[in-house]
C-alpha cells in the first residue's frame, strides 16, 4: 500500500528552528510537495523536491532523500503566524498526490 | 487575481437532504479535483477531471457525484448526506496531468450535517 507518515503535532518557540519529518512508501515517485494549511483554510504550496538535496526558500527549506524515502521541512526564525498544519504529499507513478495527515505546529511565545 | 473560488464557505444540511457544492476557477487549468478532509486527517481525493474526462476514485461512495459543465466550473453533489459526510470539501486545480504540477486550492466549504 501507499503510506505517508508525519508526526501528529510539534511545539516550538518563537524565533527558534523546527524540523518536520516525513517518510513515505509509494508506488512510484514523481516528487514530494510540502503544503501549509492554517486552521479552517485551504492548503497553500510551500515547496517541491524531486532530486536529492536541500531546497532553500527564505525561512523555509525542504530536504529530500529518495533512497531513504524521507523528507523534512525546516522552518527558521519561527513566527507566530507559522502556527499551522504542514502536509507532506508525494506524486506517485500516476502523478496523483498521496497525502500525509499533516503535522500541527504550535508556536509558543 | 487568478484564483479558485468555492461557494458557499459554510453549508448546513439536514440528514438525507441533497446538497450541491460549487467551485470555479479563473486559472484556466485543465484539471480540477474534489477532496474531502476531516479534522486532522489527510485530504481524501474523491474525483478529478482532466478537461471533461471524469475520473472517480475507486473508494468514493456512490452517494457522491460530480459535474463539470465547462472548464471553469465544477460541482459536487451529495445525494443523501449522512452524519459521516460532515467535513471540509476542498476544490483544487492544476495546469495539466502527466507531470507533478502544483495544485491550487480554493478556501473550502465546511459541510455540517444535522
């Protein structure tokens, strides 16, 4: 079967750094997406990785290791507005997105 | 601004009373998706359209139907809503299929079944 695993919830402090992990087992791989979803709102695109390595985009970075079936999202200089759920999604052999349940990130002052 | 619009944002319906949710897009994308998302769960794909070609996911209940009368609009019909159908319904679009294109989401419709 196809499976995406992420921690259910994480807590971090404003100004700190947090790493959200995602492991996957899918039928085929055409890249991995990270989306941010604030409570009661739609997911919004953060990043896409298809090759191994780190992609940096401002305060957010995303890493991929295809051999390990592993990705992480790194958030630096955390702000209160970063409190949200972060969803990992893999594009499978049919280019369909297989979604994780999301990691709820709580930022404390 | 190009966007994905969903109406209404909140919908309350009675058990067994048919309800229709709507989605429109100004992105001129060929692919449209309907997802169901329950609290703290992954979005579950119900249907997707490539242009007017309809694709039903294998485990989507028969109670759910969809229509895409033109490129811009897509509807989700729930024929006889049950309490278990209370969820957020998300409409999304992507430019094409056959590539891992980013999906653009509407704000969602939160459905309550009483």
